[in-house]
């Protein structure tokens, strides 16, 4: 979707991916298929392009540095570093005055016992790196055997977070250009099933004060990170109306796919504008929207979806419809309430 937006602006995208026939390769002008840690392939890639960005923050540190030494990398390594490790991310957020769920870094079974005693139960044990869509997460209930939970996680380090009894989950996506200009999208509500995003409602049905607070929080974080590109900020709204930031993503985000059909400038176009140093477009929502992910074989209902004249179908061109895999999404728009 980024490559399509870039093409519309007259750019030719060169995608670097680990597997052949990726969805982006189908619509990009050029492709390098090589492992992320192939430094020679990375150097050739860097020599072939003017600016590099990514839609996956878990590229190896050495590879990101290798690229940054050769070509303009946006967002920069510091943003990647902050967003790829849950303890580093949450400490950074607390240091800049942004509230998160209470948490403890955990480096062993004894540590986990201390952290659980400190934070109370229920709590959520998560891997620090490479966790997404609920992978690498375990709920720690009153009866959970902590030693077994630690062994099952199979990592040297982890994070224990207090369980947040939230009213809803919201996210804000903000773009920031190299000149520091920012453009936030309206906060949206996200509904998860089995830890995977199922539906997004735009706008989030929350009070104006909360809209302002969520938007300002996202803008503040992007500024403090000195981010150039797009930042998605996932937040919990607690039952007493507070915002706690759960997670950051320094790239286009699934909770922003609705912007393709309901905003003056989509998150993908805005992302391209930001990383290429173009002026940002207007992020305004011209319509209200509901986005539903098509997970696994739900994408096979494409004919029924197309039969609904109000449904905007987006299929990603992925091969295997494994259960839970994000194969596409559908957006319905309606006039702004
Ligand atoms: P994450 O991978 O951190 O985005 O977590 C995936 C989902 O798990 C979130 O969107 C929440 O629905 C749930 N979750 C994660 N952390 C917590 C927490 N500390 N308290 C309650 N629910 C959580």
C-alpha cells in the first residue's frame, strides 16, 4: 500500500524483502530478495535508492546501522531502537511524562516472582522483543505457576505489566516531517479478537477532551523521538478516563488502513510524503469509517463483500491463507456524524 501511494506520487519503489513474491514485489518497480543480515546485498540496495524506510521495526540493529551509514534512513535508528524493545519503550515513555501500565523488567524466575508480588495479579508477561498480535504473551492469573510461565516464555528477558481493566483501546497515528511539522489522524477505537486487531472504528466514540489528550500524547512522543515518518500510538482508556500508552509502531499501522477510504490523505501517502521530505497532506477525515480485517480464509468471501456496493475491499496478494493471517481488509464509509 505504501508502494502504491509512492507510485501515485511519481516515485519508483525498490523493496528489500527476505522472501520472493512478497505483496510489495507485485507492485514495486524493483526488488532485492535477500536475508536482512546480508550486508553486501544491503550495500547494493543502499546504492540503488535515495531514501530507505521500513514497514517492520525488527530489522537487525547491525543492518539498520549499515544502511544508515550509506543512505538516508527515515525514521532513524534511534526510533527503531526505542520501539523494538518493550522495556526500553516504556522507560522512554515514562521519562518523557507519558503514562503506561505499571511494569517491571524481568530477567529470571526469581525476578518474575518479585515483579508479580509488586504489581499484583492479574498481570501480563510479554517478551521484550519480536512479540506482536499476542504472540509471546502470557496472562499471569492468581493460580499461574510462575516458574512454569517463565520456562514456557523461553527467553532471557521479559516484561511483566499490570493488567489494565480498560474501557476501550484507541490509537492515534501521527505523521512528522523532517522540518518537524506534524499531522495527526483522528483517534480511532480498536477491537481485538484473540489479540489480533479485528475492527477499527473511526472516529473513536470518546469525549472531546480525550480526543485532544490522545492526539497531543501522540504528537509529543513523535517530537521527543525526533521521528520522521509515521508513528502509531496504541493506548488503553481506563475505566476512570485515563490514557495509558501500550505500544508504539514507527510505521503505517493496521489501525490506519481506514484512512485510505475516509481521509483526504491516507496514512500511506502521508508516510511517503514524510520520509521523502515533501509537505504533509491534510489528514482530515471526510467520512466516518469502519474497517474490518480479513483474517485467514475470511478473504475467500471476497465475492460477497464485493456484492455490497458500500464495501471497499482491499486484498494484499498474500499466498497462503493461514488461520489468523491478515489477508486483506474491508472499509465501509458513511457521512460524518
Ligand atoms: P500488545 O502486543 O502489547 O499490543 O498486546 C496485544 C493486546 O493484548 C492488546 O491490544 C490488549 O488487548 C491486550 N493487552 C496487552 N497488554 C495488556 C495489559 N497490560 N493489560 C490488559 N490487556 C493487555
